[in-house]
C-alpha cells in the first residue's frame, strides 16, 4: 500500500519514484545438505582394503542434525580400495637381475612368445567410485581401472576376462514432482472471478522441497479465472484509464472518464447505475520533485565591529539529484545572497596615566607612583583586560632626593617613677631625619637607618628624680634602664623594681597598683636593609628554570624567596605568606546607606541595613604570596598574581575602604595583613608594607 506522510492511504502514483516491495515471498523450514570430505588413505598397503571419508549434514556450512538431510541422498562414507599386490613368499629376482634385460627386450629371449600371457605379477587396480551422475531417478558412477605389475607400473598384461567394471548404475531415489490440491471457491458467482489452489514440489515420501528442485516449466497453474458468464440484468460503472498527471513536477491532478454500461459493455444512462457508488473521476497526483532554491548558512561578518556584510551560497537543487541548472528554479523566489550585518560597536581602549606623585622619601632614594587606568569610549573606565597588560605604563618609579641629614630628637620627660623617695624619669630619644630647606614643608621625623652619623654625645634617656621624702615605711624603688636588647630595630630595655622600707630593707607592703613597669620597648635605630636585588635573576643565570622557593643568606640569616616566571629572562621575587590566605585579605565594603548621613548599628556590618549594594569599587581579595621589591624591601601591593578575588573587583594588598556613610561611622572595610609576615604603615589608602623578616 502507498501511504502519505500522515499514514493515510494514497494513490500508487505517489510512490512511483520508489521501488515497489514484493507482494509474495518464499518461506522455508531449515533444510540440510550432505557434505562429504576427502577419501582417506587405503587401509592396506597391498591387495584389497577399505577407504573412508567424513559425511556430515550441514546448513549454510553449520553442522545440523542428520534428520534435516534426505537419508536417500546420503553419500557413501566407505568403499573398497585396491593397492599393489602383496609380494610372494619366495625371493623373486629383481628386474635388473633378469637375463637379457627382461622384459624390456623380449625379442632376444627364446620364450618371449609366452610373456604376454597373464601372470600373478600383473593385476587390475581400481580407483574410488565417482559421484552419481544424477541426483534422482537413476544414473551411473565411474571409476578408473588400470593394469599394473608387481612394482606398480602400468602395462597391458592383465587378464581382460577378470577386468573389474569401470561403471555401474546408481539410484538416488525418485525425483520430486509437482503436487497440487483442489481448487478453492470462485471469488464471484458471475461476471468473472478467480480461484486458487496450492501447488508444491514434493518427494514421493511427502517431503516438501523448494520450487527450484522441480521443473519450473512443468509447474501447474495455481490461479484460474472462473464464472466468466455475465450477471443477468447487471449495470455497472466502467472506469477508463487515468490520464497523465496535470503537472510535470510537484503536486497536480489527473482525470479519467466514468460511464455506466450494461453487461454487454453497452453504454447507458448514468441513472441505471444510481444504486451504485460512483467512482471518483479525479484524484491528486505527484510527479517527480520540483527543483527548489537551497541556501547555505551565512558566512561570518566581513568586519569584527561596526557595520559590514555577510554572504552565503544559493543554488538550484533537485532532491535526489543535487545541483541542477538555475533556470529550472523560479528567479522571483531566489533567496538573497548578501545581507548587512551589525556587530558590536567599534570601541578603542587605551591606558591613561596620571601625573607622578611626589617621592615617598624626603631625602635619599625612594619610590614615586601614579595611577594607571584603562578607559574606553567617552573616557569611561573599563576593565584592565580590554587594554592589554603588555602596553600598560609603569605605575612605580625610583626617585632620588637630596642626601639625608640626621639629628637627635627627644621627647618630654615622663613622670617620676616614684611618688616619694628617689625615682627615675625617662624620655624618647632617637636619631631622625633633619629636613632640608627644599623639603621643609614635607618634614616628618622618622627613625633613621644611619643612626651612627647623629652628633655625639647621645642625649640621656633617663634621669633620677625626687619629689618628696616618703612618709610611708615602704615604697617602690626602681633602678636605671638597661641598654636596648638590640642594636638596631625594635628591642626591649629593662630595669629593677623592688619594694623597700625607708631604711632600704626589702618589704612586701607596697601597693601592687603603684608598681612601675620593669620593661619598655626601645629602638636605637633602624637596621640596615640588605641590598640583594634581582635574586631570582641570579638564580636564573645559574641555569635554574623552575618556579619555586629558594633560600638566601643575608648577614648570617637564611631567608626564603619564591621565584616566579623562571622560564623568562625577567623572573620576579615573591614572599609566601606563612599564615596563608585566611589571615591575609583586603576588602572594600560594597553596601552603602540610602540615607548617607546616618550611622545605624554603630557602623557594624549587618545585611539587613537600609542599604544598596551597588558600590562599583567593592571587592574582597585573598593573598597567598606578595611581590617583593628587593631594593626597598617594600611589598608591591598591586601585584595580584598569587591572589584570589572572591567577589567584586580586585583589592590591592593591605588596602581597605567603603562608601558606607557620610557620617562619622566606624570603618567598615577590612584589611588584615598578618603581623607574623608583614607590617604596613599608612592606613588603607596608600600603605607602605615591609617584610618583618627583613626589619
């Protein structure tokens, strides 16, 4: 049946372009065929023996049960064979020992006339029987019969009267014949019908075989017309053949003529056939497919930004045949091959650097910095990735000021250490920078790294004092401060504190709350900073190309440096923060009050505040390693290589901020560079961070 795409029955013409499936197919049960192997060697080496071969029943070269093969056609698995005659009991002379060259030259021997008679030394030899010449109804088999002497050589001296038969008849059973059943009932009682019967190929035993085992030319008919007589008084619709389809391709219609005829095919009025359903005179038809335009995908736009064009291939195609001439397709329906494409607006991003700030050192060597930003169209800020790191201008630069001058600076004397009796006073004394005339406006006293060049003598840091004589019998007595525990950097100084009587004896009756401090912090001067710049580059020159931790000795101390980018000619120095990312983070708080002049919850961080979270500079960054400038031993806070920004924008190391409130609220943004690793001065805006291992 021809069906349409929805599964409905359609006219056969719609399927004319497809191969029609067969309506009949042969069916069969598994049948086997006998297969015989090669004959084995004869069972004896002389005289008459037996030879065998292997016979199996197989179907498509697979062994099956023998019941599936015809037992009458089974080939012989064993037969007689004849070998050379067995030698006699007495010793016979060999041919070459016979006189006068017997039997090659019988003419010279007096008894030559008797050599041609049969003898026991000349016997008939037979080969195996060949296959039967017919598979059924009798045939014959042949075999080879030769005359041989005792040594197996052919001759003609055997007795013809006892020569074995060279052929014999063979009978493989009767041939299969066509067998047929009785005719079935006619499909119509009048007007011409059909009747059928079963016709099969069978053996006399009743075994059914495939049709090709019988003579096809002799096969009886299995279909026959019947009841050809006209039906009395019958009028019927006569259908003329369908006319060709109205179109040469695609969908169309085809027509046919319908007439009412009598039994003798005489045309009569249609009214006589009114009791019968009128056949349709028109139906849909489909010729071969019509060519249609085929458009490929659009290619990429001709430009990466702005307005451009994109093209595609368009051609005329016939389904099943591929590309055909374009005049076979309608030119009015041809799809466009070019169209305008609009990509993202062309924008240019560039680095913009501000003016250099003043040197961070009032004298000697220092660093100056400037802000570098990536901007897009309309001077709008953009992410740094848009501008590319390779063209980024430097944001730090070395600077040198006038040579530093130093002087002693002293603080105010503290209160007397004893309210009565003899005590001591102390004050802060340090060697600090002295401003030059050109830097007088930027002077800030700082501990110097060159305290030895301050003028001598060293101002005293302690002095005795006596307010009044002690009326009590016991009081706290303090001794002078010891020297600082370190010659440079932050140290500790100590003094003796004891409770004594007015007579100088030890006592336990002093008030603990009045006990003076026995320890105090001190710093004579800053330690000289080691100058070992480009450590990783020196390691790189020695042939090392692997990033990792390396150890460096400075003034009998072993320091640990992480070298990165060792595969390049410009490696960088980093320090691994021992306390890890948990204690080294920077944050710019993102919430800000809708009413900016309030300070709810005393500025504490609460998510339920009446806030909006749209501060563009907000971010939270964790640090694992920090970049180290070995010239100044400062940490480069903007290097974020070994950092992780949890959310928002990256925040430089040791910086913090917020836009929480315009009122005097506590700072909300957080920063925690852990004290065991670094120390930072300067707050959250532009801090200076130094590594504690080098201070």
